[in-house]
C-alpha cells in the first residue's frame, strides 16, 4: 500500500437491521481493552443508544472519551461536519484515534454514508473508506428481507456479512438464509458470529473499497447463474443434479440482486466508457455496488473497476501474465436492475 494511503484514517461502516446485534458488537468495541484507539460515530437515534449504558454521565458533549482509549460521538447533525470536527481535534492533538467506525441507523441504506467519502474532497483526502459490514440476525433475517427493502440494500452494499444468533435456528434454515444472501450479494464473505467473541480483525482492515482487493464471487452463485441462463423451464421435472432450493427462490423474489458478466473477448475502451457512462446516468440510484476486472483491447494489464451508485472509478491493475488468459469479470449488485440491458449492452462493447 502506498504511503499516502497508509496515513489515511480507515473507516468502517457498520450496518444491519434493528435488533441484529450491531449495538452488542459496538458495546464490545467500546468497552474492551483491545489496544486500538477507535472513534465510533453513532447515527442511531433509537431507545438503545449506547452512551446511556456505557456512560453514566448525562452531559451535552457530542464527543466522549472512554476509559479504553476509544471515543464515542453521537451525530446530531451532519456526518461530514462530525468527520471534519474529528479531523481538526486529531490534528490539534486534542483527540487520538487510529480509525473510525460509523454505525448507521437500523433503517438506513448505507449508500449515502459511503458516498460521503467520495464526494467531499476534504474527507476523501483524510479518511479512507475501508468496508461496509452488515449484521444479519439468523432468526429474523428471512422475515426482515421479505418485509424491509432497506435490509436488502444493506446486504447489497456489504463487503462482509456477519450472521448473528445462528444457534437459534436449524442448520437448514441457516443454509436457506445464507443462499439467499449470496444471491443478493455474491462478493461479500459471510460468517456466523457470536458477538461475545468476534475477532475484531474480522471487521477491520478489509479493504473492500480498495480496487486491488480480490474480486471473489461465491462459486455457488456462479453455478446458480449458469442454472438461470440455460434451463428456464426446468421447474417441473427435477433431475438429480437440480438444486432443490429453487422453491425457496420462488418464494423470495428480492428486489436487490446480483449478476456477473464474464467474457474472454476484449472491450473496445471507447464503446465501454460510453455504455457505462449512460448506464450510471440512468440506473445510478439503483446500482448499489459494482466491481470487477476488465480486459481492454491492446492493454497488457487488467483494469480494476468499481462504483457506488453514480460514482465509478478505474485504475490499471497487474499485468496479464504469460500463461493467463485475459478475462473480464464484472459483478453488478442493485435494485431491480434490468440484467438483459446490461448483458447485451456490455456484449456490444466487445471488440
């Protein structure tokens, strides 16, 4: 990692539906002696505000230093203002912290919080968005996904998904939830956690917004994808290779979902730029995260590409090695996206 990035303050966005266990996790971070100085920004206005329990004093201060070196701030105003206040205090030596965790309200779509780190130059040069961590409750997760569209967006945005309360459900129910999450977001790693003992390394320094971070797509998702493409009407007579989970699939048609575009043919760079520019203008608000490796005609190295809503960026990555077959692999996660429009449009940009 280059020196400029090293100096930046990493920020983790913690999201998840009400009651999923975000607050339990934060309480642990704010009270345990883990030797890290973390500033926690709370965006939560619910009755279970952290500082009521951890901080007995009722003062009007917005920033409170805790005995384990962490800092807790309650955002009563604008997130940008709070981040800038923290920066000023840190630069003057009034506060010491190495990283920031932002807890969003249970009902919030994390998109606008993430965009803050790309839109405001002062924030973008000082803070580095590391990852979005989404907490999902195993017991109520299915129901929440059915009833709350925002919970699907929280999963769509995630770089890492922590499933709490796994001990309260059967293995079969857990697996059904896990598969559903993979269909919404095949690039986030999923792990079951007990908040009493989550390793903080699992949620810090993930580099989910770093273009060089590995583009892992769950292989199970790719198998499902090819399933979708070739046999559109195999619901009636299932053969032995068929995944019985598609009955679940029918029951839960999530509005947030993912698809992958792959090709070994190179892109014409100008056509691709025009197409992506147009797509982002039209579908930007519904595009949650998109990321991938692009094979460009005449380029001897891969292009790394990612975006959040309307903001996208690309930069050169590693060279294609002698034995490697150059290949484009792009994943799009969004809200009611017209998959065919994307697939056909991208196909038309190939050389």
